[in-house]
C-alpha cells in the first residue's frame, strides 16, 4: 500500500515491524534498512551491534505524503499548460468545441442541460455569484433520484449565503457527496463530456460562460476538480439535517463541518440552533480533546483522526 509514496514491499514490512517493536537489532540490515534510513523513517542508534528505532508515522510518513502530493499537483499543472499549448497549435481542431454563452438565462439553461444530459456523474465547484437563484436547482434532485452521482465542493463564501447550509443539507440527504474548501473558479462538469465555466461576472450574478466540449481541455478541468476534491473537507449530516447535538460525539459531527467552513460562532449558532455560548463551550471542549492551540490545529487534527468521515 505504501509503494505509492516510495516504499518497497520489503521496506514497508521492516518499517511495520519496527513500529511494533523498537528499538530492535537486525540480524542483516540489508537494503531495506538503508532505504528506510534514506527516507527518514528509521534511526540507527549507537552501539555494536547497531539497533534501529522507527520514526513516528505521523511525522515520517506525512512528510513523504506531502512530497508526493506536491509532485501530483505539479504534474496536473503541467497537464493544464500542455493542454493550452496544444490548443494554440491546432486551432482548427478545436473549432466549435468551445462556445461563449451570454446572458443570465442562457447560462442557467446550459447548466440545466449539463445536468440533464449527464449519463452518470456531475461534478461542481460551487461559489457565489450564481446564474440561477439560490435554492432553484430542482434539476439536481431529479437527477439524484435517477441515480446520477453528484460531487460538489462548496467555497467557504457559499456557506455564508443565507439559507445555503439548509440547502446543502438537503442535497446531501438526497445523495450528493459534498465537501468544503477554497476554490479558484466556478466550474461544472458532466461525463457526456461537457463543462461550464464563467467567462466573466460582476459581484452579483454570472452573465456569461464558456461551454466546453473539447476532450483535452476537459481532461485539464477534470484534473483541477480532482486536485481540489482531495484538499477539501467532507461535509456530513445525520438524519438529513444538521441537528442539535445530544452528546459530545454528536456535537463534533455537527460542529466540525461548519467550523472547517470558516463560519463565525454567531453563524454556527444560527445554523445549529445553539447559543453563542454553547458553540464556544463545544469548541473549547473539542480543542482540549484534540490537544489543539488554535481552531486551525483542531480542524487539522480532526481530519487526521477521521472525525469528518464519520456518518
């Protein structure tokens, strides 16, 4: 399993053994021990014969994962650059594959068409402003009922729009997979394949968009979505709603998605039906349990421990 971050099977087996029992003397250290030392996963203690101790997985493996993540990100950026160069060099091939749509109603109609024509999946990077009014996307509920998969990443600004958390809760209850994070651009894709991205907009509404049907450009946009999906924090609801907690574990599940979304104590209290004082009490208790000094540290530790993945 750890081959993806650079460990051979033999090195992984040795590391797992040392995690279980350290320090330990190795009869024949061999290449696996050298490999683990080079990766910073084990340390050789002084003495004869030498003994080896495993470095904490949270430290050693996390460094390797972050390094590999950076490599994937750079590769995806390279894909986008190559896609742009490809289209500049073969303009005739792209004729008719990128369409400019003008007007709020036309953009909204294209978004509905993108959803209705999706064979299996719709992916969305969601942020204000919107081409259609908030709460008006009945097409998603219809498509979810048909079995079309929806994955959406909501920008933190979207979570602050009045009524948005209630609406997102309804989407999740209907089957949408939702996450929250910081996204660079609004985007919608289906697997027809087709994509819509804003051409320009003012502060209040999307007035124009690009409708993309070119496969190479769609590959780059798909990679962009996947990159931000990996970074975003999952959103969960219980019983189809964000309910007031009845015990500390429930409080964590209700509170964490809103805390990770960057909402203020007052906004969280309004969404959960709590008082500001109750919100602050639960936040303090959670930070103590997670041994966190700041809210950011608490959110990070919650993700590492898998709290946001609980249903």
